[in-house]
C-alpha cells in the first residue's frame, strides 16, 4: 500500500523500536557502548523506514525517531560524563528540540555548563561527542554557559530562536530553567523586536528562492510555503503568546479550526515527502531534485494519466500545498504585525465607501457580512487598492473573510455585470495590475473567477524548459508586459516600451497573456483551446467582436513568432513575406511581438539572452518593412541584395577602401552572402579580408564581441575543405562555448565565409580580451592542421539532463527556393551536440549552409540547411547516411567510435 493511501497506524513508542531493558542490561554487563548503541540505532532506523514504506505517516515516525535518539543521547551522557552529568545539562535544539527528527536530519545538541566549569568538563565532552559520531549520529553541537547564551543570543536572532526551542534531555534542570529565564522575552528579544527580526529573515530567505515556491527542484524546507514558514508562525507564537503549539493560537483568536487543520495537513504532507527523500537518498536531502521526483510520485501512489504524467500530478499536489501554506503564513504574519507592531496605534478608520475603509494603512471591510451582502466586493477590494496607492495591503481579518467567501464566486457571480465591469477595470488601471492579479491569485479569487486558471494552478510540466508552474509563468508574462509600461524600466527594452505606449488597448495584451497557456494539460492543442476560452471570456465581458478576435488570435498564434525566428531562415525574404501575410497588419505584429518577448522571458530565466532578443527584433523590423511596402508588393531578393551592397560600399568608402578593391573581393561571393549578412557585417568582413591579402596562408579568424545579432560573432575566412564546419564547431565546443547560430557560405574561388554566433555558458557575450584571443588562436590552429576528422564531443552530461529521455527524431525536407535540403533534428540536449552533428556531416560528405539552433530545456530542436559536396540537395543515399550515422552516434556513441572513419 502506498504512502498516500494507507491509513495512520497507532502511535509506536521508543520501547518497540529499542528494547531499552535489554540494552541497559548489556551495558551493565560491560559490553562496549559504541557498537551496541550503533546497532540499536541502525535497527531502529531500518524499522522506521520499513514502517514508512508500509504506509505509516511521517507524522507518527518523526517524533518516534526523536525519542529513540533521546534514549541514546541520555545513556551516552551518563556514561561519558559520570558524576559530572548532574552538574551540566544536555539539551536538544533546532528541529530536534521541537521533538522532530527525520532519518537524515542533524542531531543538534547544546551542552549547558555551570559558571564555574573551567576545563574540568573538556575531556569528558570530547569523549561524549566522539562517541555520538561513532554510533552514527550527524551531530551539531555547542558548549555554552548561561552568560554565553545571553551574549550570543543578543547578537544573533538565530541563536535566540534555537535557545527558545531548546528541550532538556538530561542533566541539571535548574541550570536549564535559569538559561530559559535569562534568554526569554522579558530579558532580551521582546516579541516586537523578535517579530521584526524574524520577518526580515523570512523575506531574505524568500528572496533567495526568487520569492516563489514554484522552482523546478524546490527546497521543501526553505522555499516559500515550505516547512520553515510553518516554523516561523510557531516561533512568533511562542515568543509572543508563550504558546507551546500552533493549536494554542486558536484560543488566542489567531487561527480558526479550519486553518489549523490546513496547517497540519500541509506540514504532515511535507513531512512525508521529507522522510521519503531522506530514506531514498540515504542521507539528509531537502531538495525535490529530478533524481527523486518520479520515484516519489510512484511511491505516493500516482499513475500516469492520458494528458498528465504521475510526476506532474504529484508535483501539482506539492505546489498547491505550499501555495496554501504560503497564503496562510502571509495572513498569520499580518495578524502578528497588527497585534505586535500596531497594538498601540489607535487610529480612526477612513471610509472609502459603504463596504470598505482604511485603518493603519490597511484596507478592511466595514462589516463582517459585506461579502455575503455584496459578493461583487470580492473583486472591488482589489480595484480600490489600485486606486489608492497609499494602501499598504489588506487587513488580515479581511483576508480571512475573502478566503471564507470565495465559494460565492460561482456562475451567477461571473454573469453579474458589476463583477465583469470590476474585472475589466482592474486590467485598465494605470498602476497595480500585476500586484493585484497576484494578490487575487494568492487569495484564491482569480482561480474562482476564471475556473480554467484554477485548473492550471500548481501545474508543472516535467521538463527543463518551463522553469515555473503554468499559473506562475502566466502571471510573470503579465508582469513582463506591465513592466514595459513603467517609465523607470524603459531602459531595459526601449523598443518594446516605445511600442506598448502606442498600442490602443493594452488590456487586450494582458488578457492574451492571462489566456495564452490556460489550456495546458487538457489534451489537444493548448493554443487552439485557449483561443476559444479567450474569445468567449472577452465576449462575456463586453469587448467588441474585433477585440475578442484579436485576443483569441494572439492566444492561437502566441508561439508563431518565436518559432519562425528560431527555426526558419529569416534572411530569406520569402520567409519574411510569408510571416508578414500571417500578421496581416502592423497592429497584430506589435501585439504579438510584445507578447512573444514577455512569454520567452517568463518561461525560464536562462532562456532569454541577447541573441534571442536580437533575433526577434530583426524579424519584427523585417516584417514591419514588408507590411509597410504592402503585402501585394513583397520585397524580392535582388532588390534586397542591391540595397545591402550599396550601404556596405558606403561604409567601406568611409574606411578608405576603393570601390574597385571592394568589387574585386565581392566578385567571388554568392548572392546568399548579401542576403544573410547586414551591411555593417559585410563591411567588417571585407575590410579584414582585404587586410589579410588575396590568399592568406593562415585562416583568418575575427571576433566581434557584441554583434548586432545579439552575441559574439566568430567569423572565419579560410581555404575551403570538406570538414571545416566539423573542425570549427569542435574547436568552439572544446572552449565551452554555446553556439546559437551558424552561417556557412562558400565563395566561387574556393574559400569559405563562416560565422558562428556564440555565448559563454552563462548566456553572456565574450567580454574579455584574453578570451577573444584564446578563441582566435584555437580555431586558427584547428583549421591549419592536416586533413582529419575530429572526434565527437565527449563532454559530460549535466545532472539535470540525465533524467530526461528525449527520443531522437530526424526529418528531411526540401528548401527548393534555395536549392538545398533542410534537416530537422530533435533530440536530448547534451554538451557538444553541434560538434557531433559536424562530425557526422564530415563523415557523410555533407556541407552545411546554414543552421538554426534552438534548445528547449532538455530538448534540442535544430534545423540544418545542407547540400552535398557539389552544393546540390542531398540524394536519398546521403540522407540515409546522415540519419543512420547520427542516430548511432546519439543513441550509442561508444559503438560508433569503434568503427572505421569511412562510411
């Protein structure tokens, strides 16, 4: 029976885990304490793990393990200290002090010495700690007098918190009570100062985890909504109310019975996960790593469904649990804030309307029955916060009322014209849209008002591309769009900020952001399903049919621009003209461009880089130009070549190159060269080629630190050879560079004009001079050597990538307009993948003309435009050679390396 389904068993005690009488008898008979206690502890841990796997909840087992360790520590304390044991105190601190001990948790101990201890305890304590380690306990310990405790607690809130949770195991009880009194709130860290310090501590901890519990590999203890947030509530309760349990907060009016049950259910679920992690890892492990998520989902009883993996169901339950705990933590801390920080502030409320007022800077209802009488006020409260920037937040009691009245948001509520008007007004406000949508989500209102949004709450996708749950990503997209409208952030994306200022109705963009992924997990095309949802929602909210169609179009096509930019050759005018026809007009292009930028930036922090930014901007500008010319009058290749050459000649003339010199260099260049490069790049190349001479003996390697294509451009001009691409990408791979784009052009006089857009592993362009020199030297050396086939890359696969198995797919197509073949490769991402592809091309005698490199989390989705050695499309035999060799290499590299180089 799984952990998730088995009912709790009756409480065990430590006697059933360790036979204390037999143990004490063996110790009295003179058996060595270390091996005896080690065996007893190991047996107890094995029994606890077995009971957990049988279905006993961690809530039963965690206190039991603390009791077992208590029994071991108590006996070692008496044995090692002898007569001294009664003069000092041994106490548990931290989680152990609370009586909570998971299988891999540290055993945190404090030895409390009398003031006249001197050095007479040193030898005994050294022996005590050594034996603790010998029996298999991971010990963290401190040795203090009462004065030490006072001094250290005054300086460090963490020490004060540990002492507050200390629990005496053995030794002098009076000494322990003296310490408690000396470090209690009457002497230091009174409840106000304690609360303020712990609140700052939590804010810093949440910031460390990016203020979200929705990380791909969350820390179940430290992340927002994790166990530490529950501890935080308990610490303040203990300091302010001297409460020994969270249940006592009910008596003080700080918790309802339902909220206490929610807290306990959440804690016990997280305890189950933590216990399982410790058992699975065989050590302390508080991170839900990919290494463990699938196994835990199976252990907790989840099964793959039609449209949802078991691991996704398990993680959705986790994310929803920590979101609830995070909400509760926030509400309780605000209650503390009002009771502790503002207890002495007597301020008359300021009326906003008959339903709401402001007191101490917080909005609150004027009567507890407001939401029952006026259900639409469940939306009105958020609009009022937007309209009154002086409001600091929502009064905790009102937050609780919102939570208790969410059930009133039903179909009747959604049809209410007042509710619909309020929601649209929230989206049309000049400020606070992101904050209030997030607040609505936090209080559970947004998912009730838009049920489809409630369905995606906490939904994760088991991949490395989507770094956040769908709901968190969605709100981040809206946040990114709103940020473009804020003047102080204009410098981040000046072009986007300029565009968003001129679009007529920004609220349509925010609606598209809210709905673009809302159909994830339903099966079918989420873009199509989401577009239908968006159209109906907009229609119900009184938008014109044109606006409804625009929002639905944006949702339906929200991936179109990024896919076109990253997977097609946008230097081809026909690609741009086709994309312009899909846009139809500049307004659709403007809206889609802004949504695309916000979507990519909100998907994964590592996904957005200067190359993607430049790529999207280039497609936007090319499309804008095509629309301005008129869709019936598309620009043709010859016209574009003439324009580019004229601009490049002008630049070269300014640098002193005669037009006849330029003509002599260019006469060997194919027309494709002038289509694929901007005039500035062509001028840079031409000037360098002229400086190198007609037939340079050594390959010419140029580095443009920050090119207009959004990365570092590595340009290679060298005598053409069959495996030049393979050698170049292998050299770049050896330098640890990520290749974003590759352009390969052969001149009529037997030279190659290759350029690679690269970034460092951290996604940044190459900034240091020595690094650029290293790249130039390494590539030139690689291309100057004898004819050889480079070996495939052997870089190690990162830990995260090992847990995903992407089936390799290779598809060929015809690029008839350019007289070449197109090969699409979908496979698992891995270091040096492009170098491996280059190796295969070299083996099969294939030339690369252009490449579009796209890494989607753990998946590589690359498109290569290729020809044979005679610059013709690939024959059937060549396609088969590439397919077979590449499949063998990616699926079983060691086997192919044993074969001869010939194919």
